[in-house]
């Protein structure tokens, strides 16, 4: 009886296993059948600059594949493929022995390599080997704007930058698509390729001159928040990503955290001005340091760059006076100060559509020490990104309204229809128009007589603020004695800012490290390019507005009367009516315009004569 029960149970259990096995086999067959369904390929949409110049575009490249059971002569096949593809012969041979079915030999090979393999295939020397067409990605400008654009993997899926964050728009899903080819959308950036090239060229020279770890130059349209230039060095070539180093791919304008130093004074003073703690007429006395007594009775002292005497807001910025900025922070409470800085965008991501953005550090007032407020006011004890500084500066340029920064201008369908457009996006009225313009005017004095003098240009007022900040030494946890961040923020023209520019030089080791000495001159170079390129008026210069279109008057042929006229300067197209004349044989030699004729002008005309016209 026990044996019968065991056998019956075994039969039932075996039946269940058989049913499950059959289900699995059917499912596997179903999956296998599904895998044989040929889904339409997706052509990834292009990435273009604001003017339609191509930054990333789809290409078709071959991949070399093998069906190992059909490779009849592995040693010879490995030898030929190694020769054609620049691969290791022994490695290829071992891959043939280790794999039993389908195998990728090398994906997305060059056209030259395709030609070599195809030649062997035509000769019948590569049995079991195939060339399979695949889509690839090409970045024709190589390193230009690489941190913005990003790159794709071998499967044409975005892995970084806008290729990653806009992957769905560039390469839409194929489910339900009844077509031979799915086309991705076109993504137009706000970047101007000419501006980008100029900024990267200036950044490259700056990097070499000052032996810096990195250089960032950001340029934004002040009234729209659209980025025109986004230079970040070191950069990389997204066409070749196999040997990239981490320092090349780090997108520093959104991920490098640093103390901004004295540049931050424009925002701390704007906050104090808006909160009513200070007015344009407020003054403070600097005798070389800021000093106060904390709640525990201890003295708090912050050093200054010099003994500046009596200073107002303009002189605090002009002289980069730490003591004055710290005393100004005493006029407002910590919660209100924190509120204003938070609404400038510090301590949170900017929302720009790039992966890897850092939020920075702006601790809540409950975690502040007695010296935190004056220290933050001079740009220490707070960490920011370069993009946060750009976003905050929009409030100064737009009568107190802070704007959302944009890097993408619009998305357009393959048929040319507008899918989405990113327009000017005001976020908050943070400052009164008067407070914003006061700060911009005070910044102009920094350029004219203060630490930003090396950014000055003739014929135009530029508002700047320079900064020099120490960085933390990871080994000691204290400020480094050798590593600094030099920077300069600029808005111009001062009267009605059209451009916001920001230069950051990380760890310069060329001898100089002060922002006023090495970052301000770079701002001057940036402005010197942008002013004529963007048509910004400059005193003493005449601006000519031209629509870019000219009208060429149509030339009518001279009439042939008793003498042969002069045809010099006439185009080949305009001479065509001569060929239809029945009383004249005409020979046109060359292309372009007539420069010589035979017979010469003034020769008596006779019916049936020959006229030879030389063109060039």
C-alpha cells in the first residue's frame, strides 16, 4: 500500500513536471518565435545647434557576425578577420572554440574594414561570417560641446548627456509601428556652434596658460535663459569612448561643487538690499577685518584683503571687501537670508535636463554656527555649481525675475512639425527692479576701477565681480594652501544686460590664481568675441543692419545692329538667347562670364558670321 501511494504520488508529481516543462517549452518556442519577428529599425534623430548645424547624426555601419557551426576553417577565418579588422588572431580563434552559436566578432566597423571583409566574403574565404548593417552615431565636430551632447553605446542607446536624457525623443519606441523604418525626432539646442567653438578655443588657451585642472566658460542670453555657449575642459571625443577617463567625462558646470568666493557677494548684498537690512546709502567701517561677539561671548573675526575704511555697497563690491559684506549680513536675520539664497537657486538643482547634476550645499539656519551668516555672505561655507551661479544671475539681468536656464530650444518631428518648444520661463520675482539694477550698476564700477579692470573694453560698460576661493584638501580636511578656484561673473551691456558670462578656472598652477588677474581677462576675450558677433552696440562703432539678402539686377543682352556689341561681363546663362539666332553662329567656350570675344566689339556685323565667346 505504501509503495502504491509513493508510485501514485510520483506519477502525479511527474505529470505536473511534464505539464510545466511543456509550458516552458511552449513559452520558450513562443519567445523564440517572437525573437524572429523583425521589428522595424529606429533611425535616431539628429541633435542640432540653434541654427540647424549638425552636432550628432545617425550613420549606418556594418557589424561582423559569425554563426559558429558554419565556420568550417576557424584558424584561417581567424587569420583573415584579424588582418582585416586589426584584431588578435589567437583571441578570435579561442572565441570560435568557446562559442557554439551566434557571435559578434566586431560591431560597427569602419567603412575601410567593411571593404576588406566584403572582399574576402566575395572570394568565398569567410564561411559562416556575415556583415550585418547597424545604425551608429557620428559626432562630426568631435569634442565640441561633448559634455552637453553626451554619447551612445554600441546598441545606439544614450548613455550620457542629452543623448541620455532625451533618448525617448531621439529614439522613440517601435511598438505598434507599421513601417519599415522608425524615425526619431530632431532636438535643437540653444547653443550657437560659432559661440561654442570660440568659447572652447578661449578655454583651451586658458587651460594651457594657467596650467589649470579645468576651465569652464558659460554664456547665456540674459533675457531668455538660453545657453549660447557651454565650454568645459577637459572634454572628450564621443566618437571614441572606449578609453575615456573619469576626469574627461565629468560634466563640471553641473557637478563640480566649490565655494564661490567673492563673486557670491553680489547675491548676498542683493538679498540684504531686498530685505531692507541695507540701502544704497548704508555704510560700514573696515579696519582690515570683521569682528563681532558670538552668543557664547567669544570673539568672531574674519580677515579682509585690506583696510578699506568706510565702505558702501558699491565700494564693498569694488574692493571685494570681506568685512563690509559680513557687516551687511548682520542687518538681516538668518532665516530671511537663507530664504533669499534658496530662491536664488542655491542648495537645489537648476533643473537643466542633464544627468549628474549636483544640488550644492546650503545648510538650514538651524545648523549654522555663530560665524556662518557672515562667512556665507563672503562666499564661504556654501558650495555651488557654475550653472547655479548662472541661474542666480538671471535675477540681476531681468529686473529681479529669476529665469529657468534652457539648453534645448525645440523638438521637431521627422516631418518638420514642431513637437515642443522651450520658451522663456520666469520662476519668481525675487528682487525689485531697483535693487537688481543697483547691483548691476555697482558691478560696473568693479570693471572700471576695481578687481575686474582686466575685463574692461572700450565703448561698452561691462558689469563684473571676481572671486578667488580656496578648496578643501581631501588629505587634511582643511583649506589647501595651493589649490584655488578663480572666477569672474559678467553681465553686459550694463544699461540693459543681454549676456551673462561666467568663467571658472579650477586649480591654476601657472603662478597666478586671483580671479581678478586670470579670470577677468578671459571675460574680456569672451565679450570681445560676442559683442560684434551678436551685434551689440558699442560706442564709437557704426552698426549696419543688413537682412542678408541682395538683389542682382537681370542683365539684358545688348542689341546686335550694324556692329558686334561688347559682350564682356555677361554670364553664360544670359548668352543663351544668342544660340537661337538663325543669322549668327555662336560658340561658347568655358564657364562663368565673358572675358574675351572674337571678333572684337565694333566689328561690322554680317549675316552668318561666327562669334566666339571665351568665358571664365
